[in-house]
C-alpha cells in the first residue's frame, strides 16, 4: 500500500464508504448475533433481559435495541473480575483494566478475534487521521492495563507502520528518539503532547521544522484551542481519537484529517445511540446527550447498550473525506466530570476552550473546587508565560476570571502561578483538584 500523506487513504475503503442502508443491514445482522451470544452465555444479560421481558428474537429492526436494558460500569464492577465473560476464560487471550478511582477496577477481556477487530479499527483510525503505511509512529500512550499503548501499537503495526513503543514519561528521551528516528506520527494524550512541545522548546530541539506530521490525540477531553496550540507548536495536524476500555479501547471513533470535524464512529463494529441521561430516552437526531454503545463484534465480553457517561452529538451528514460512517462530535466530558459552580453547570473542557489563547499565560491549568457554605466555588489556576513580571500576576488573574465569567457564565477566582508550577501529565491530565469535604 502506498499513498501520499496528502491523499485520502482508507484502510478498508469498501467498509468505510459503504452506503448507509447497507451499513444498517450489516449492523442488524451482527446485532442479532451478538445479543444472542450475550444472552446465551452471560448470566447477567439473561437475568436482565428476562426481567425486562425481551428476548434476542425480538430484534427485528435496529430500533428494537431500545427495548433492551442498559449496561453500566456498576454492572461490570458487580461482576468483577470475569463475570461478564461470554466465552470460557481460556479463550480470553488478553485482559485490560481501567484504573477505577473509586472501588474495584473494571476488567475487559479479548478473544483472538476481538484483538483482530481492535487492530483493524485502530489501523482504520490511524489511516483516517493521516498516518500512512511506512510511517514511523512514536507511541507515547501508556503501555499496560491502560488500553492506549497496546491499542495504538497493534493498530499501527497492522497499518504497516514502524512503531517506537516508548510509553509515557522521560520526556527528554522521547524527544531525542522522535528526532533521531524521524517520527512522522505522535500518539499521546493532548496534554502530554503539549508537555513534549514545551520540553522540546526549552531544550532547543526543533520538532516543528521536522518530519512530524500528525498527532493522534485522545483519551481525555480537549478543546479546539488546544488543537490550534498543538498544530502551531509541533508543526503538525492534531487529530482527535476516541475510545474506552469497556468497549474496546482507542479506535471506537476517529476524526479524518481532511475535515477534522467530528470523529467517524466505526459503525460496522459499534452501534451508537444518544440518550437523555436523565430519562434514558433517545434524543432527537443530532441533539446532545449521553453516548450509548453496543459492541457488534466483541465475543469475549459483549457490551449491550453500554452507558459511556460521555456527552456528545451524532451526525450522519456527508463528510468531505467520503466516509459514510456517522460522526461523533467532540466529547466535551463525562457526565460525572460536570461541575456545578454557584448553580452553573460547567465542564473543565469548556473552561479550557476560553483560557487558551489568552495573552501572558501558558496553556496549562487546573480547576480547584471548594465548598463554601452550601455552594461549590472554583479557582482557576493558570500559569504565567516566562518573562511576565510577577507584579502583573494579579491583574492577569483578574482578566482571566472576568473572561471565564463572560464566556462560560461562571463566577470564579483566578490565580496566576509561576512558569512550570501547574503539574504536567504523562497520560491523562488532572484538570480538577477537588478539595470539597468527602461525604462519609
Ligand atoms: O482512554 C482509551 C483511549 C486511549 C482513547 C487512547 C483514545 C486514545 P479509558 O481509560 O477507559 O480509555 O477512558 C475512556 O476517556 O469514556 C472518555 O470519557 C475519555 N475519552 C477518551 N477519548 C476521548 C476523546 C481510553 N477523544 C474515557 N475526547 C472515555 C474526550 C475522551 N474524551
């Protein structure tokens, strides 16, 4: 396979451009099989479907899935570690687990066939984002229980790339390797990519003028402004990739480099719905809500109507790249990431969108949440650019607070810290420091 980086290139063109009615027929065929497999092999699904009075035989159209109960992270936790497996444990050849900040982690298992599907959707995603066979891929996603490292790794190999399996950390060494190996593609969280750019600038290494072309950035919410910042500081096109361990890992959806306007969700492998998180009812087509995903090709651990908690919108408007798979619009954050500050709902990524690009401050920030009386308050910690005199910090802070109030509608305090003071991340950035008293 050869293709110039600037030409549209698809890893599986016949699937990626399939006419939508044909795609829907394929989804229905696969849906029937996977729901039957889940019912026959997982006690949890059988009990839940029976209790809801639905059977796999009820699936006559794709909309019939709406009659089936949702699956949640708590269901996975409740069946820790292997209770949601739908095949004998010996056929599960890999497990991953999500960190789980509270309680038990959630475990996910893969058969050989599942890993094959994962590599396929990741290869497709990388090609869609502008990676090409023969490219050098610098993979700074963490290797281990987190799905980022191995997911990107196998996908890049499947596409025919050369992979540097560097994982996160030791940023100066990362930069040396990227430079010496002439990497064309960088895979990392967007926050870590920003740190890489910053360290390269500090150590005088010119990444911007080099062969690096594409940034495969995801695993955390990020804003258009951060995209512009990364484009400019690394001399690349920064492209968004989405996924979650419970479903498969990275590669559930990816933006195309042509449009960079929403992520194509691979609908031959996943069925997407958007629901009202309060009522569980489907929202009108194109409206915002919680993304619900059913895996159409995952045998070790099928997920039927998994509630991701991720807030987004779906569109199946035609895309400039020619792919027909519907697009998930940028995920602004999880339901549970939403803060209520003095009665106003706000996601950290909304604040980010308006902080970046302000003069005198670096694009690093943290939101500190405290409780005052019955109200939650927010302090935005930002960082001054090198060389900005300290006596200007209070006036910059005032401008930041006013700007956030004007753009996001939230009253907050702002504090300007000295360069380097906001913690940097090697994986997912910690955007919120929650200092509220914990409920006992
Ligand atoms: O973060 C998988 C991944 C790895 C995706 C590398 C992309 C790149 P988890 O650790 O299970 O899996 O976290 C999944 O992260 O439900 C979202 O809330 C968030 N997330 C992932 N990608 C994006 C994105 C990986 N592009 C959770 N934009 C998901 C916004 C994202 N949020």
